[in-house]
């Protein structure tokens, strides 16, 4: 099996005037992931390579980066799947670079926190000291289940063209999580959550490019969540009732 040509974008903003590409030749083996190739280069060729990782099993989202031009998880992407004998690793777009492939996700998590990503009950005392379980039916759970799979890797935000042009836009991850909790029948904080998102820099700034859903490694569809939030606002009803409310806006079909 031929060796792998691994090109890494190197950049330390504290001392480098601009990013540069550095190429390493890494012994290739069957089943090798991009993260394993990066760690080989770091451990045996250049200890200064900056790369972030943790679980190595696509659960923590730490190793998000651009691989051959597309946002991916390095631990989940096998070299063989990419085809060819070369891999190009670059930091994710739309984030400040800390060093090399490591980006600053501070604003990402801040925007996530701003949508109140938790169940909110109107009775604060009951919420802090619950006296019973708050149940959800299987069909109700199915409407929000996919959004619970988000691992906060930031790939969707990296791929979003709106995030690239509007720093106030919450991003697809935050908006999808806003829908996840607002659509949960156990939640009672939807009105406050939506108030700040029903704005020119909120849900209406999304132009439905769909890039966020395309790159999600867990199969979440953030673009769908944003569109469902829009429908909720337009209908003026809770998300679980908005589908029926949206029928009122459909033009009746003319019989011929």
C-alpha cells in the first residue's frame, strides 16, 4: 500500500504572518482514519502540530476540521473513503484559529447557551425540585429525537454561508436546539426562547442553503429545525400544533 501524502495547514496567529501548507509522508494502512494519520505525523515527525481530539469514536465532536475541503470529524473519516493518495487537513471555517487545526469554539457554545438549551417549566420551584416525572409519548419524542443526537462538533456552523456573513446569526446548531426544546411537549419556555430568534439576525436570516445538514456526522437535519421554527412563528401555535395550523395557509386545490 502506497504512503499517504498528508498536507496540513499550519498557522500560529501569535507568530505567523499567514497560514501555510506543510506536507508529511505518512505510512498508510487499511482502515486508517485521518486522525490517526495526523497523530502519526505529530508523534513521529513534528511535535508542534496542533490538533484537538478526545474520544476517537465520533461522540465528542472535538476533532472537527476541514478534510479535502469539507467539514468532517477526523476520527470518523477513513483515508480509504476519500480516494487517492493525499489528504488535505485545514481548520474549520467561520472560527478563529488558535493554532493549526485547533479553532476557538467559544462563540459557538455561547450562542448555544443563549437559546436556553434545556427544558423550562413555568413553576420554578417544581423545576428545581420535581415531585413527579414529566412524560413524553413515543410519537411526541419522534418529532424531536434526531435533534438530541447533536454532539456540538461545530461542523454545521463551519459549513453555514450565513454564519460567514453575519456574526449575530446564532447558527444552525443553536437554532436546531432551540427547536428541539421548544417542540418538546414538556417544555414551557418556548415563548421566551423564540422572542429573541424572531428577528432579522435570527431564524429569518437563514436562507436554507442546507449545507449544515449535509455535513452533520450524526444525521441531524439542522436546516429542517430552522424551517420548523419559522412555521411555528408564522402559525402562532406550539410546534406540535403548527403542522395543523400550517394547513390553513395552503391554497385549496381547484377541482377540474
